[in-house]
């Protein structure tokens, strides 16, 4: 469950930072504690993307469980929709997909779309680097990407991009034993499919 909480906390961090980057003065509403995060979606796990055009695909459709299984060298990885969180203060809408093996979480993919917020990918990456002192640039993924670890509990690779002129942040969070090299193909596949 630590990884799901990390996704919700990541969403709160980027929501707060993007509100600051876009000049929004209403950052007091920007983050909800993990205890107030909405329950996971009851939508069925599916690899089919819903109607609605590019950029509206569900995270589980962007990154198949088989790709995660290959990256971590463990068979039997399954996926299910994870927490959903909307932030009215900055227009951030987060959807996620949780990956598990035998009931134990092995990672999560989150996609945050900033409808109505014209934050640039470079601003999102700069905000993450400011918030995460150990964030390192990652080349070749989206319009900019960073990899970092949090308190020796989780590792995250986050990539920013524009999808149909809507700023989006795609990130995979897993255990700290997941290296940047393991995560790059996962996030790149999700970004390319977004």
C-alpha cells in the first residue's frame, strides 16, 4: 500500500508546485493529505482505452502488466485502476494504475492531466527538481523527465509532455530497488501510448 500512498502524495506535490509555477494564489487547497484521498476507482481492469481521444486513455491501458513483469523480472503481475484525484485549484486530474503480484503492490503508474492550466513541461520538471533534491534528469522520455527516490521507500520516474496541447505528467513509482534503467522503458511506453 506504500506505493499507492506515494502516488497520492506525488499528485499532491505536483499539484502544489504547479499551482505555484502557474502563479495561482490558491495553493492552500492544492494538496489533500493521503488520508483524504478518494478510494480507488471501481472501474474494471481493461486494456481497452475509453472513447475520448488522445490523452484520455486509462493508465492501465498505457502500460500493460506484462511490461511491468518484464521490467522487474517477476511473472504474474496484474493491474487494476488505482486512486483518482482531482484538484480544482490547478486543474490537475490524476488517474492511476496499480501493479501487484500475489496481492503485494510492485508499482503504480499515475497520469496527471492539467486541463485549463497552461503549465509547460519544463516548469513541471523544474518544480519536481526543486521539491526533490536528489532528482536527476533523464533524457529521451517525454519533453523532460526526472528520476528520484523518497526516503529510501520508493523510487519514481516522472516525465512531462503536452498531449493535444494539454500539459500531462506521467510517472511510475515502485520500490527503491527499481533503478532508473528499469523504469525508463515503462514510462517511455506509457508516454508514447498517451
